[in-house]
């Protein structure tokens, strides 16, 4: 469990003035879900457990936020970073590949596969990784929209996408 918590602190640049709300909702299976709504930057995601805001900060002109919850030893995270550079866009494959490489190196994971995906009009990069020395897998999505980079991350012992992982990915809306 300590390894899960350690891995969830891999991000250092966090945004300090985020307007968020958390709303607990119940689905038909009586499991609780927690909806995170943010106005700046604007996004919504539904966590399968109560999330925490890990850190908030603005550093070197980058505003970031990291939200995390742990359910049955699976770690669900959303990280965003607002960039000032107008060159950052959803069509910038070089940038998304570099961001994935940096993330993979930062958590000492081996990239198993990566591919482009499209959710409505948003283009993104999805990846699957393994952290061999900890016997953990990482499901990862990266989307850039209006100079904001969003990373949706699940760290788990499962080497296959579960319904809960798919639901977490699919709940992300801009």
C-alpha cells in the first residue's frame, strides 16, 4: 500500500486557486461516486471513492492541480497543468509523446503500448505501462485542450482494464 501512495506523489507543480466542488452521488448499484467539478480550468470527472486534493501551487508560470483517491488498493488520479505556451495544442504529437515519456520515466515504468484515441472532438494519447519492481500497472490518458494538459491515471495490480477503470476514463469531460 505504501508503494501506491508513494507513486501518487510523483507530481510537484500544483495549481493553488482552483474552484472545485465535490458532489457525492449514488448509482444504481448503491456504490458511492464523487463528482469533481472545476470552473478554472473547466472540467468534470467522477471518482469511484472520495478524492483528496493533494497539493496546490503555481510555479514557473505553470498552474497545476492533482486529485487522488484510493479504492481497494487501486489509485485513481487526475492531474492538470495550465501552460502559457500557445504552441501547446491537442494536435501537438511531439508534446504529448514527450509528456508520456517524462511521466513514464518519473514513475520508473516500462511502456507496454500507446495509441491515439478520440473522445468526441478531443484527441488524446492513451498508454498502458508496467512498474515491474512493484508488480503494478498504469492506465494513462493525456488530453490537451486550450493550453491545459489533463492526465487521467489509474495505478492498479490488474493488467486488464476493468469496468471501473473504463468508467473513470469515460467520466472525464471538458
